[in-house]
C-alpha cells in the first residue's frame, strides 16, 4: 500500500495542517484565542463547529489516497469498503430489499415471470423480506441507537477522566447550562451515527442510483469535493486579496490606482459570466492536453483544481476592497507612525503591523464566502462548467437525479441526499460564520440588540 | 451634476477596455483559434484545411492585435481585437459562432427576462421589507430569534432545491401551472407565475436578514433615541423615523440590481425554458459559443457600471447631505 496523493489532496491536507498550526500558535495570543473560545461557547457557533469538524474529518479521510494492486482508494473508501463494492444493477429505494422496476425473469421450466427482483446486497440476510423487513429495521434502529447512547456515555466518561473532576457525576456536561447545546449535538451525532451504521451494514440506507452505486457512499464522497472547492479557492484568493489590499491602502499612489483598477474591472463582470468564461477557456485548454493525464482521476482532479483557480482568481475582489479601506484608516494611527519612526521597513509595517490588525476582516470574510463557494458548485455543475462528471459531487448527483423526478414512482432519494448533505455543510458554515463575526467584529459587540425598546 | 456624470462615463471607459482585454485574452490568447475551430468542428481528427476554412468563414483568420503586413490604419483595424472586441463599444455584437445575429437575439430575448425579473424585484422588495420591519419591531423576542435562524437556514438551501421543489410540488403534483415553457403576451402569465414565485422564495432568506440588520443598525442611532425620549410611540418611531431613513440604503442597494434585471436569472430561465437572456447565456456556454459569451460579459459589465452610476445619482437625490462634486 503506497501513498498516492493527488494535487487537491495535498492542497486540502496542507490547508488542514496550516489551520491546526494557526490554532496551535494562538496559545501565545490571549485576545485572539479568547475570541475563538467565545465562538465555541455560543450555542449555535459551538454546534456548527462540531458539525463542520465532522465534515472536515470525512473530507480529510477521503483525501488520504493510497494505491495497492493497481487500485486507488482513500482511507474513507477503506472504512466504507462494503458500501463501495456492494453495487446493485440500477435504482433501488432507500432500505429496499427489492428492485425499483419490474424485471422479466426466466425460470427453470421455461416459465416467464415478471416482478420486482431481489437486490443482490440490500437486505440479503432476510429469508422472507416482505414479512421480516420492518421487524428487522426496527430492531436495527434500536440496536444502533443504544450503541450510539453507549458511545456517547463513553465519551462523557472520557471527558470526566481527562478533566479530573472525581466528585462530579459523569453526565455533568449535560446538566451544565453553558455547554448544553454543544453536548446535545454530540449526543445526537452519536445516536445518528449508531443508527446509520446499523442500517447501512446490510441495506442501502439512502437507496442506489442509476448504475446501482450506494447513494450514502456517494454523498459522503461528495463532501470532499465541496470542501476542496471552498478551501482551495479561498486559499488562492487570500494571498492576492491580502497583499494587494493592504499595500494599496498603505502605500497609496500608483499602487493604489493599479489595484483599484484591477478589482473594479474584475468585479464589474457579473460573477457567473466571468467564471463561465474562464472555466470554458481552461476547459478547452485541457481538452487539447487530454492525453497528458495519467488517469481519469488525475484529469478530473486537474479540472477541479482549475475550477478552484478560477473561483479564487475571480473571488478576491471584495476582501481586497475591505482590506484597502481598513489599511487606509490604520495608516494614520499612531502605532504605524511609531513603527515608521523606529525605522521599520515598508514590508515590516505591512506584514507585522497592518496585517495582524486587519486579520479579523480576513477571517470573517473567508468564513462567510466559504458557504457561497460550496453552493456555487451545484449551480456551475448544472451549466456544465463545474466539476468533472466522473467525480463524486453534489452537483453531479443533483444533475443526474433531476430528470428522474419525472419517473413513476419518483426517484427522489439521490436528489434529497445531495441537497441534505449540502444543506448541512452550508448551514454549519453560515452559523459558524455568524458566530465568528459576532466574536471578531469590534464594531458589533452586540450593541445592535442592546437598543432600547 | 452633468460634469460629474461625464467624469464617471470617462472612468468607465478604461474599465470596459480592461474587460475587453480580459475576455479577449481568455478566448484568443489562452486558447489558440485552432483549438476553438477543432472544438466547433467537433471531430477528433480535423484537417488543418478544414480549420482554416472555418476560421475564414467566421472571420477569425486575422492577426490578433497588430497586422504588420497591412498598410496605414489597416495595421490596427484589420485585426481580431479591433473587429471582435472594440466593436462591442458601439454595441455591434456581430454574429455568433452559430451564425446568428447576436444583437437581434438580445433584443428579442430581453423582454421575457424583464417579465420575470421585474415582478421578482417588486415582490421581493415588498415582502422582505415588511418582514424585516416586523422582525425589527419584535427584536430580541423568540419570534425574532427563530425567524433569523430560519433565514440562515433558507440561505443555506441550494437555489436548485427551490426550483426543483417548486416544479415538483406546484406544477407536477398540484398541476396549478405548467412545468416549463413560454408564450407571448398575456398568455405568458401562467408560465411566469412559478418562476417568479420560486425566485422570490429563494432570495427571501438573505434579503430579510439583510433588511433586519439595516433596520437594527438604524434603530441604535442617536436620533431614534431622541425620538423615544420625546415620548413618541413605537409606531411613530418605526414608521416615521426608522423606515424612512433605512429605506435609503435599501433602495440604493436595489438600484444596482436594476440594470442586471435585463440579464435575467441564468438558472431559473434555463430550468423553466423561458427564452430570456439568462437561458441564452447558458445555451451559449453549453454549446461553447464564445462570441455570445463575450458579448454577454461585455453587456453585463456595462449594465453593472450603469447601475453603480444610478446608485450615486439616487443617493444624491434621496439624501440631501450627499453632493456630487465635479472636482
């Protein structure tokens, strides 16, 4: 088994490590770490952070790519191996034991029967699915739920041991008002995880898609695509916005003129059109070089990277504008004059003095734009300029399932799974962004709600 | 005022030129024209001869920026940049790669886009403002908290969901409207109802939240405190003071979007098969018709810049403190 990381894998894992390093370095900065603690302490912010951590965890596992025996798989694939390999022939409803459409079957004595075929894997442990299925399902839900509760209790016990509070009962975090929402979210996730595990072991929990792949597996795999888009695009946009924005505001003169011209021009073009134009152009370029790619996966990966590049190169303008305005304000404040008087170079002033003081803006804007990027993926994929069709992504799932709504009975599970997966990630990101803004924006400080009434 | 407008127009020129250079670079420099011809001709093994023929037929067989072989001004005018990009400044859009007159198509398709975009704008404005005001009235209450949370949730739903759910529920199950399509004149109403509804619903979350922030920011200002101190009632304060002042940022935010109404909503139009500019663009992207995409990028940018100018004017018109100085 050999590690075989693609470019986006490296980018995503590298960013995760960078973020961890950032939080590690915060131990020295009292104020900033206190602000992050405020984010985690608010019920919505803390719950959203837990949910985001789950998503990031799945995406991280899905980025650890290995090759063995000519096959490429990720750590997540390894964990969900049965889901990956248990492929039916075509559509099947969630938790079904029978196929979606009637099939003709030729029996031994030349008889022809036409009915719903048994699924190869879904509910295959059942002798008589029509009778036993509902009992089996209830039992599994109960068993999985109990397992989840047990896991949650184990977590609480672990918490008690590590926190060394011998006299408190082990459910203390549940009773403490301050962390109740966060603890409840963890409990819910534990129970949900148990139930999903118990059901997905022998059923297709969310059904199967057109070629018979498990929809739950596809939904989990899509998380990585969404996160890569959000994270890598921000990673490309950030250095541009920060460097150009701060230097334009501080240096002024022709630098300011040039930067202003650049971002006014870029932001004058309606977003989707600019992205479409750039993506089309890159797409054409890649089609000509199609033979240069070692495999389909690496080609899809390059296409994803190109999309990130396009989104990043078109998405830096709003942050740049904010940073320029902030730097304009800061350059007249005493600490900058002091730094200059002490003989600080331009670079030192820009990156040692101005950057830390505008960093709250960077954090707030980046977190806010993340959810937009995830949502944009589905739309761009719909117009054919998004991710490669061979790559698992929510946009591709929605695109594939959209036309199946016209079928009778309706094939709704693929669509719902993709929309719910996306909704969870974007909601968590939005709530987290709100909490971050409340904690970091010095202007806000909750004065809005304190108005007299 | 006139001097100010002239200055703004002059400022717009270098920006539009930059946009032209950008799209020109994207389509002609990053990709060679041979690539484009090969893609349009569709086959894998296209002869060089066929490529040259296609380029000649579409007028693409010119040098990019500078023709050293020509005489006089032809050096500059007989180039791709002059023909394809500078022509846009006079709104001569030329022909699409499919051979149709782009300017004619744009004029035809403008109206269906407007027919969707205008009702959406008005409905959205009315709904979002009244809901936002209601939330501001009940600020800090449970209603406020849950509605704000609901807004965040609504913002987190993909716009595709609203479209698909609307088509499925209203058109397919309840059979109230056709699933998609378009008709001329007043018959268009039944085709337009659903797209308008869907788009209003999709934008409501973000708009109500934004309006709430604007209203709350206004409420925390000094003059509102004074109004309360004078002994005015809540109703008087909200309607006469807060709403009137908050409408300024709200209205001016809308003026920016006015010109882009012509562009229509890309996704909605495409899903509902409305023959507007949005679906025109999407078709062009899917057919990789670069001439149309280039024209739309230019048109969209023009309208955006126009919107910004309108915003400045409306600021000066609505807020007596703002003066548009010529210097």
